[in-house]
C-alpha cells in the first residue's frame, strides 16, 4: 500500500510550487513521485510487474531485434513481395538452385546486317523500247519467273522476224536436201548437187541458231520461240520482264510509257531477305581471337537475342577508313524480322573460363541502386543484393551474395521488381 504521508506531502509540494509559477515542472515532479511510489509498491506486491532492473522487457526486446537481424539487410528491412505459391506460378515466377559451371569467354563487337549479295537481283531492260505495262511495284512479293512488266520494242520485233525468216530458210534447205538425197539414190542427180544441198542446209541451220541465241540473250524462252509462228499480229514487239528470283521488290524506277535502253539502269531491284549477312567489325587487337566456326549471338540494342549463327568467313582485308577487318555470319531470317541496315552487337564465344557460380542475366535486377536477385522468404519473395561479375551468353557470374544450391527467382524477377516498386510508391514498403 502507498504511504498516505508520502502522497500528501507530494500534493502539498505541488500546490505550493504552482503558486510560485512552476506549475508544469511541479506537476511533472508530483507525477514522478506518485509514479515512483506506485512502482515501488508494484515491485513488492504486483504479480504482473515489469520485473527487476526497471524495464527488462524493453531491453530484452531491443536485444532480440539485434540478434534476429538477417545478415542480408534487404531481406529483413521489409522489402518483400507477398505472393503465395499459386499466385507466383500464375505470374510466371520460377525458382532454380544457384549452380556452378563453366562460363563462356565472349567478345562483343559491333555488326551491321546486310542483304546476301547472292540473293539480290537487278532487273534491267534486255532490249530498248517503251514500258507498256507494269505488273509489280515496290513492296510486292514475287516468285521466280513471275512477270514484272511488259516492254514494247521494235528491236525485239526485228529480232523475232529475223528468226522466223531464218527458220523458214532452214526448213526450205532441209526439204531441198531431202529431195537431192532421193534423186541421188535413184542416180538422177550428181554427188555435187547433193553436197551443195547439204551445205545450204548447214548454213541455214547456223543462221537460225544464231538468231535463236540472240533471242535467248534478251530473255526469250524456247516456249515463246516455238509459238512465234502462231503469234497474234503486233505481239512480236512485246517483251516480258520476269523475276529471276523470289523475293520482295524494293525499287522500281519506271512508269508506263517510260523509254528504256537495253542494258541500262535497273528497272526493278528484288531481294530475298530470308537470309542475311551480319558483317562484324573486328578491331586489330581482337583479330587474333576470332576464328571461323565460332558461335555468335546477335543482340539488339535492348540486349535481347535477335539471331544465332557461326562465323562463316573472315575477309582478308582491312578497311582503310575504320582500320577493321570483317567477319561474316550468315543469318537465317525466315520471318523477315531482321532488317538490312540494322546495327546489332555480335557476342562471339571465344573460349571458356573455369567453373563459376552464375545465374540467368534476366534474374539480376537493380533494386534501390543495388544489383539484386529475388529469393524466396516466408510469404513471398525479397531482393538480395549480389555482386555480379562477367556476363556471357545470357548468364551472369555472381561473385558474392548467393551460395551454391540456394534457391533464387530464375524467371520473373522483373515482375517482382515492378510489384515492389508499386508497393513502395503506394505506402513506403510492403511489410
């Protein structure tokens, strides 16, 4: 029990001092005196006291927090994305154990995508004339042998007429030679007449073949030649321009009525971009490490893999302007996703290092300016600061912060980072 004398004394003292202008200090002193007396009584009699030593529970709580603090600070400071297993699976979050293994030694060099020179066709006019019809324009897809345009050419008409004349002369010479053979067999004609008929046939045949070759040279096929005798009036002047390969028309320089010259500038340019060249600029200091057959990953500006291949050849010349040589990779491009003229980074595998702890490069994200990986914790996932090393072939070496066999988020780290930033923006941190 509280001593009534002590309590009364405290109250008298508080009232007396209040009259002297020390009300607040007196009240505090009086409260302290009462609290002190009460504390003494509780220390002796109350079964629910705070124990010896003033406030042992508070001190014990502080010690407990210090002892329970995780060695990885970010996992213990409340930066946790709360997700159960089902929600994590639905969000594409996948876990993997950290593993060690050889890491490829790579060399990153600039490269430019180009058309395969063997898959580019420049279609010029085979004969002089006027463009009478256009069937294809820029951007059109064409197949090999498909018609691009029709020319009207007096030159071609003359060549076809000469061919028909030569063919008729050959037929006549063949008939005369056959007649002379029959007469010679009946001993009606002489050997000299037979020889003359044979020589005339040989000459007519040579003339016809010469005219046929001229027409072949301007793109006239045998099927067209065989039908010339039945051709409609005026059709002898028509010449079709056809695509020599399948691909896309990227340039057309004429319109209907344009006058064109035989062997002049290209009227159409067709490219097949289903296969491209990636020309890598190889600097002098790196030339010794580059060899044919080495695997190459072509990466776009955002770091994603655009294509894969191997070094097909290394050109034996050095550019006078850039002082670099060229290593070429032949790249399949069936969906035309890659564009000639596009600049990429060629990641060339030039060897392997010793065994190192590594994770997929996508698993390493920056959280609060620290490279981190997400690891599973109770109720969700937390970022763990790590010290990354080299990066190669989509893998990043981890020098510190993760142990072999420890689980980490191998897929979906960016999703977790986005959720963590969203939570931080909303209420500080997700606790």
